[in-house]
């Protein structure tokens, strides 16, 4: 495990949040700009990131098979996180805050924060497998995620949105091009690379801008937020690592230690969709934004801590 690269990547992620914070404080970014930038990342840049992560790797039947193995373990990982969320936060009395905690614990920021971490640890093959994990994430977000946030509000799950969304469609396009071995011109690959490269910095700058708009005292003095971060960012991934060590899961996919891969994905901060869905279904969106922001700010440091302990466990 290359810790020097991981440390450099983690510090870079944290400083991007700081930049967003400063830009909001000095007036370069405001609420309207932040919202538009967030929409651009989710609707324009993210599809390129997901598709390009699959397309840019040379075709290999072995890699494709391993990708679907990762997909299967991704399903198990999300089921495990959902179960832990139910057990860890069942005592929260406020129904809306309980929904937010459960959702944020189950769904991680596996693309915007996960991809640079995977790249630091495993290189391009890590991004390739990460795209298969993201397929599970998107299916879960638009099924269980909707059911969770809309609980008690009479909202039905849309099968169309579950199967056809800004995560699954680029995955399908990327897989189609990869399996069919369709050669793409250099200018198109360069375009995809440039668009994909915008995702992580812009999403973290948006996070910093959101933090700057909040009363810092309220953000840093709420014990429930710290309890959530302790469960989601530290306890959950370490328990996962112990279980994976007990099961003997390691080199099941070529080029990647699967136990490390899954531990990293589970250790990531809450998905940005947490605050988006909270706003969509009127489930305390300001509280959701606080939770996502604090979790994202702490995650570069907790990931380093978790990976160091995970190295000893595995």
C-alpha cells in the first residue's frame, strides 16, 4: 500500500475543500453559483468520469470478469452498510435525522472522492473496478435510497429512474464500448479525460462553499454529527476489514487486493446525493448538508487512519 501517494492525495482533497470555503467567504462564489456548479458536476462531468473509467483500459476478458465480481461484492457491501446504519442509528428520535443518518451511512461518495483514492492505491485498474462498484451505488440510490428518504410521504419508487439515471447510463455506454472494443478517436478520449478530471476538484470546492455558508459553531459542536462520522468513517470500515480478513478475501481480482478495495469504498464520506435527496423530499436539508460537509472534511484524515489500521488487520 503506497501511503506516501495516499497522504498526498488526501491532503490535496482537503485543500480543495479549503479553496471552496475561501472562495465563498471572499464573495467569488455565492449560493446560486454553488448550486449551478453542483448541477454541472452531477449532470455533465460525472457521466464522462464513469464512462471514461471503463473505456480507457485496454480490453481484457479477465478484467471484465473481475469487474462483475466487484459488482457482486458491491451489492454485499451496500447491504452490510444498510444493516449497520439501521443498528447504529435506531435510537435517534427525530425521524428526519434518522433517515439522513441511515442514507448517508449506506451510500458513500464513491466517485468524486473514491476515484482519486483508488487511483492513488491501485492505478487505472482501480478506477475500472470502481466503475462497477458505482453501478451498484446508483441502483441502490434510486431504489432503497428513494424508499428511505420518501418513507411516510407516499412516494413510489420509479423503476425507470432506478435503471436509467446519470450513473447507470454512462456505465452501460462505457461497458458497451469496452466489450465491443470500439476504437474512439484521440480527440474524443481527450475530451472525456478533461471532463472527468473536473469532477473531483469541483465537487470538493462546492463542499467547501457549502461549509462556508453554515454557522461553523453549529457545524462543529453537534455531537450527533461526530457520532455519525465515528461510525461511518472509522468503525464501519474497520469492522469490514476484520470481517474480510476472517473470510480470507484478498486477491480475488487481478491487480487489486479486494479486501483493501472494499474497505476503502466503505470508508468514504457520505454521498453528495444525501443533501440532494433531503432537499428533494424535504427531509431537513440543512442538517443533511452539515452532515455531508463535516464527513467530507474529516474523510481525508480518517481514510489515512483507517488504511493504516487496515494494513495491520489484513
